[in-house]
């Protein structure tokens, strides 16, 4: 059973699309360019709507090759990637500084 989220919060959608909060609401959600659902007071964006939006704007720009792998990354794999980055940053910070003449 796939446990990856099928609905994203607006903050998650902003990160996924790499857009600002105001762009997401003003240009995508309020215009209907990116469909969303209301569950009680919460707004949620289906992952499929984000995929469709990306495909639509890619087609408008003449990009026909797939831009992304639609297979979701397992949660533990994404955590491993971010922890590797953290370790690299930490090792660079602790590395001895060499003065170059």
C-alpha cells in the first residue's frame, strides 16, 4: 500500500512548485489554474493536480519530455538524502582552514 500523501497543504505545494505563498494563492488557486479542495477549514491540493499543472505549462512552453519521475520517492529515502547533506555541511564546517599565500 502506497503511504505517500495524495493531498498536500498549501505550504507543501509551495515547496513542491518552488513558488511563494502569494503566487500560489493569487495566480494558481484563486484563478483555478491549480485545483484545490476544502476539507473543513483546510485547503488541500491533490498531487495529481500539481502533476497536471506542471505537464500543462511544460506543453505550453513546447517541452514534451517528462520533466519528472512521477514515482513518489519513499519517505525514508528522502530523509536519507537530507541527512547526507547535513553531514556534508557539518564536515565542511569542521574542516581545518588552510591559508593560501
